[in-house]
C-alpha cells in the first residue's frame, strides 16, 4: 500500500482534519484516507464500476438471443430494409 507524507500543511487544515478524526474516533491517517476517498473523481469511478457490475449481472440473467427469438427476427427485418 502506498504512503503519503504532507509537508507545510496549513494549520487550519490540520486542525479541521484532527477534529474530524477525533469525532469519528479515527487516527489522523485514517481520517485523511477517508477524506481523500470522498474526492468526486473517485466517487464517479466507483459509480461507474458499480454500474458495470450491475450491467454484467443483468446480461448473465438475460436469456441469449437465438435465431428463432422475436428479437432476432426484428433485428433481421431491420437489417434487410
């Protein structure tokens, strides 16, 4: 696992992080990881991965389209136009 060392952190940022850590009963490092994990870029990535997993699950539950199914016939008719 990677590590991060922060130098020259503004005192108000440190104090706010330390307060949240105490409130949540976490260490300063644990709280920093939680706060960084809330970055919009990471949350968007997590939503995308969850959506991909949901779509894969749906595909596994959906019966395959075979040449005799109505959907396959409709697609074939559309292609023939």
